[in-house]
């Protein structure tokens, strides 16, 4: 269920991906067996872990490995007939699965022609998500630009994403924006851009459409030097979606590279108990996916990658259950 606009391909074009081991984590306890303090779900976004599967296979794989939500693909959903969609939704209900977060199918980072071309398709894709009962869309903010100063880039992002948000709002969607935290990312271009929670919230305020909020990521929270108090300053309404990752050991925080991560709870470098505990406290009730950008994981076959990711997520979630 690949997205046409992939952050992985963007990062790999700028940074050579180094080898990074995957911590394969096993746990005997499933999420359903533990006392449930959390409201968020273990989410399967196949492209984030190198899994290539479409509907209905993806629903079966998610259920088999203990995921609780699945990322909707607006492109795939738009191709389904009404009968096919109803069959898919019935299968999800029977397997107690809900929708996670869709990727934003709009190219807002390039020139105006690319933006306009992708915007023409957005109403139809947003309608497909609405018909399926999905309600969350997410994207990431590039932390720098080669030619636009911070303010020029800020104005362009605000104008374009405001237009995007209004279309999504018309179809019952929320939009989550993710800041990219590593110093190695925001210093890689001439003009650094948004790379902290505070700056992301300033952009959200400037967009000024109520459906826009944050897409949090433990990796960016860690690399940006954010704190638990920063998370506790938020409410559930402020957070649209969330990613969960760990960091390679033995690398200073300012030298961490965005394309080299670990599965959740693989190294313990990132304090996931504190991160998830804060999300429990604010009552976050959306999906949480792994997005490790990890070569070893990507090299696995689908079943092995799904099993490793599910085990890692369950281990991390057990910290707050």
C-alpha cells in the first residue's frame, strides 16, 4: 500500500543510509491481556517497515500479528467499489481493527505547479477516506530549505497547508504536522526551518484551521531536546497522530541521523516510558506506529518484519500498562 509521496525516499536522497541493527524483541504478553490504561492503538503502517501488502491481505496480517489499527491508503480506498469497501469494513470490524493515519497525498514542498497538480486530486482522495470512516491524515515538515529563508518558507507552508486543511475539513479529516528534530537534518541546508514542537505549534496557529494539530514522534522529541513537560502542555485535541522509535546507542544526540533509527524499546536510548506515559496522561486516543527507517528491518521478509515490529511495540506499550 505504498504512498506516492514517501518521506523515506526523500531522506535517502539526501543522506546515505548506514547499517543499523534491529533489536528483535519478544514478549509473552499481548496488549489485550494487560490492564488497559492507554487509549492509543498499536498501528500498522506497512510502508514504514518495508512491508508491501494491499487490502484485504493487510487486514489479515494486522490481525495475525496483534496490531489494533491499520493506516488507510486514500489511493487504494478510492479504487474500491461500494461492495468491496463494505466487505473490507466488515472484515475490519470482525477483527476489531480501526483506521490509523493516512499519508497526505499532496506535494506541498516543491514548486507551485507540483502543489497545484496534487491539490486537484485531494478532494476525491479525502472523500474516499471519509467514505471508509477514516479521519486522520499526517505529513512531515522538511527542516530546511536551499533557497527560502525561514520566514518565506513559513509563509509558503502556512498558505499551502491552510488550503489543504480546508479541503480535509470538508471531508471530516484532521491533519497532523510532524517536526523533524535532528541537528544533522536542520543544519544540512542553507536555511534551517521548523524543527521543534514550539515552532510546529506556531505554524499550526498561523494556519488557523481547527483540524490541524501535531504528529508527534519519540525520535524527534528526543533529538529536538523536548521534555515530558512539553508533551504535558498538549491535550488530546492537539495530537492527531504519533510515531514511536528508538535511537542507536553510542551516538551523541546532536550526531543522530534521521535515516538511522531502531525499533521501539530496542536500545533504551529514548525514554519511551516517559514519552508514552505523558501521552497516557493527556488522554491521547489515536494510532501509534513504528517508523524506524532501519536497513536490517527492511531486509526482512514481510512476516518477519511484522513480527519484529509488533513485538517491539508491545514491549514499549507494556511500559505504561
